[in-house]
C-alpha cells in the first residue's frame, strides 16, 4: 500500500515536470511567433513606406502643380499612418503657415470656406498651438486627446472635429520649411505612426523643393522668352536703324530699318562693316574714344548709302556683354536730314526776324519814352494822394506794384511786388481773416473795398484802404486781379479825434438831461408837500418814479462806455432798488432778479423802464395788503435762452413775429381781479403800460394764476431798424 502511493506521487511529479516543460515550450513558441509577427509587421511597414516613397518620387514628374504633388504626398501619409485627414503646410517668410494641400476628407468635413469652386479659400494659419509647438521645437508630436492637451488653442468655427493629431516637421538643410500633419485615426496614434510619418517626411521635402525649383525655373525661362520676344519686336519694328557690332567695327546683324536707311541688304551691311557705313572724321574718332572710356557715346555723324550718297544721322552707341561674356556694341542710327533742313530754314527765318526786331525795338523805344513821361505824371499824382496801384496775373504769377505802393508798405522798389502770402505778413494776425473774406467776395465778382491795418518793417502801424477787382475769362475763371491801396492813417486819426469830441458832447447832453429830470423830480417833491390827500400824494410819487426811471437811463449812459446803448440788466437792478427804497417797505416783501446781460437802445430802454416802474409800483401798492409777505420776481432773457430754460408759451398776438427778448414781472400777491380788463383799464398806470408796449412794437400778456404775471415780448427797435439780426 505504501509502495503504491509512492509510485503515484512520483508519477504526479513527473507529469508536473512535463507540463512545465510544455508551458516553457509554448511560451518560447509564442515568443517566436510574436517576434515573427513583429518582423513581418515591420517588413510590411517598411515595404509600405518604400512603396509610398516610390509613389511620391514617381508623382514628381506627373504632378503639374505643387498642390497636386502635395495631395499625392498626403495620400501616402494617410495610407502609411492609417487614414483620417491630412494637411501639408509651408512656413512663409512672414512667419505664417501657408497651406500647400489639404486632404479630400478634410475638405468634406470642413465648413470654414466656400467649396463651390468660385474662389479658393485663404490658407494662412497663425503659428501657435500644435503647429507652433512643432515649428518651435523642430520635433514630431502626437496626441490622442487634442482638446484637453496644454498646447491646444481650440478649433475655429467650421473646422472638422479633431479626435487625434500627429505632426512632423519638414526640414530642409537644417531649417524647418513646413509641417506634415494627419489626424482623426480611428484608434489614435502611437510612436509607430510617428516613426512611419517621419520616414516619408524627407521624400516629401525633396519632391516639394524640386517641384518649386522646377516651377521657378520654368517661370524664369518664360520671363526670359517673353523678354527676348519684346526686344526682338522692338529690334525688328524700330523706326531707327539698329546695328549690333564688335568693338572693332565688324557688323554682326542689322534690323530692317537699318537696311532701309543704307539702301542695302543685311549681307551688304555685314560685308561693309562700320568703315563702309560711317564716314571717318574727327567726330567719329572722338566718339569711339569716348565709348572706350565711358562705355557709350552720342554724336551727329555722316553715313554713306549704297549708292554713295550721304546723310546726317544721330548715332547712339553702347558697350555690353552677351550671354557668353563677350563684349559687343549697339549702334542706334536716326536719320536727321529733315531736321537739318528745318534748322537751316529756321536760321534763315531767325536772321530775318532779327532785322525786324531791331526795327520794332526802335519804334518801341520811342513809345516807351512817351509812356515814361506819362507814368511820371501818374506817379506824382499817386504820391500826392498817398495812393498806389497793383496788378496780379494769376496765369503767369507776375505781380506789379507802383512806386507809391512800395512807399506805403516801406518796401524796397528793387524787390518784386508782394504776393498774397507776403501781403498777409504785413497784417496783424487778428486782421487776416477780414482780408480773406474780402478776397472771397472779390472772387464772387463783387468789387470790394476794405480798411485794414499794416505793420511796416520798422514796426510802425498804418491804416490803409484797399479796393480790389477780379477779372474773369469767358469760362468764368479768374485770370487777373487789380486794385488800389491808399494810406488813410491821417484821415483815421482825424476821424477818431472827431469821434472823441462827439462822444464828449453826447455824454454832456446825457448828463444835462439827467440833471434836468432830477430837477423836475425835486419840483414834484416840493409841490407834493402842499397836499395832504393820500391819492394826490401817490400820484406825485408815481410821477416822481417815472421821471426817476428816465433820469436813471441817462445817468447810466453818461457813466457807461456806450453812447447809445444801455446794459438793461444793470439798469433794472438799480431801478428796482430805488423803487423798493421809495416805498419804505418791510423785509416781508422780497425781490428776485433773473437777468441776462442785454444791451438796448434808448428808444427801447426808456419806454421799457417806465413799464417796469409801473408794474413794480402796482405790485408794491396793491399785491400785498395789510403787511402780507410775498415776492416780486423779474426775468429778462433772450428769446432762445428762455426757450431752453423755461416753459413759457409764445405771445397770443400772432400777427407780431420776430421778437428777440422776453421780460416777465410777476408777484405771488392777491392778484388782479378777473373783472378788470387790463388792456382797457381805467388805471392810468395800466393805460401807460399798454401804450408804451405798443410804442416799442411789443406784445404783452397777463396771467392771474397764483398772483399776477405780466409777460412782454419785444425787440430792440434800433437793432430792427439796422437789420442786425
């Protein structure tokens, strides 16, 4: 029993050993099979790469364009790496990646550009992201998760989805010339696909470079052919004779016009040579010497035809090297026989003209002497009147100034007359716009005169009067201007002195009127002392205030800088202060003034002052009974300012238009009774207000809401008469 068990254990051990040996054999066999498969796969890859490279080089001859060759390279790259989409691009000198070819599948999945064939889409890519990494590093790169890769910069709208990416640099002579890239392989990429793509990259570089060189060579050959055709056409169709020669005078070829000039065939000219075509003389010898030194000459020579006759010609000759480096010469020959005949005829006519000119000059000298005598009288008259004249020809630019005009401007008569720009330099800067406006009016065919100041070279300021007239041709284009300039400095000084005297007299008149009105006011005050009746005393006080309002205007005119206009806002401030003072009011009644600076003439200011006097007096007397508190508010605005700042309607008197100012006098007192028609009131004050509003051609309206408000629309009578607005 024990022996039987022992045999079973030994048998089991032997079986385990055999199984282990079989497993090792199987493992070795699997390893050998895997190695065989790897070798087979490597051979397959190598064969596929070799076939691809052969296909790339074989496509070089068949492909007509770089893009067609690039597409063939892409098809090989996609076959080697396992399909997907592909791109071949070149790094330009501008640092931008320009496409050479894009695979058909890439186009089919791309919605970035129009593929109808009407236009080729732009192929410019900024070097960043994956492309930038490959170009900057010069190394291949792949990723199977492009969107989350750190170098990803995203995809532009319409670009095909990118699930994987593999790119290798295209390197020529150690410099990166572009990129070969593939993408969207079904199972992604590995180093195996990277090695395969790197293996075909040199072949892609070579064929693309050779194709580019071939295209550039073809382009150069075509340019050379076109250039030769142009020069051949010029050579054969030139109206001048052209000879190609050696420096020793041997003629190599002649164009048809040269054969025509010499009356010879091409062979005749080649046989005659330079010695048989051009007559030897000192001019020819000097010209050949000049060409030897400088490489060219141009001279008038004498040439000989086949029949022995000669003709004058203008010859230009140059040295040049042909394609073999041999020195050749060109001779361009132009027949100038007709020109010589014309020169002789012109000389004969010139000689005849000289005689006529001498005769005419003698006649002109006599006329000139008579003119000088006349000009002398004119110059003397201009000197006495301090007036000079000028003339400016727009076509030739010539400017004429008379002697007196030079004297007025302190300018040297030896200098030319001043141009328009030079004339402006005599004017103070602030006056130059005035001069420009005058010139514009003259150019509109309106003769115009202006007074302006000039500063002489020594710094003296003078005042002159200029009168300008512009002359136009039949096309209404200005061709000439003329005018006069008169020195009116002394006249202006006299006018200013007279104005000053007149100003003094007018101010004295205002002063005397003011004094007389104050006397009248004092007489009224003295006369009122004879009465004790309140109504009578109130009448005297109103009359005094009316006289005071007029006297105040004359006082302001006397004190101010203006003779006939008044700052009405300042006047109202003083008038209202005097009125409030005359009524001995308590502090319960206040005055608010919103006044814009407005200058009015006397014909408007005096009636308007009396109107304000009446309206304020009426408010002070009737609006606030029994010590009632309140406010009087006066507004004075230009119409446009009022429209911008206040919601005040226009006048109801529609027949009156064109008002420029608005005056409002309002209070928040008890208001005027609705029973009173203010335009037909019995009150002397309101009657006076209506009369004076009509006198200044204004318009007045009354509103009784929350007190009393008078609104007066008016214009400055003097301004309207003078059409200022």
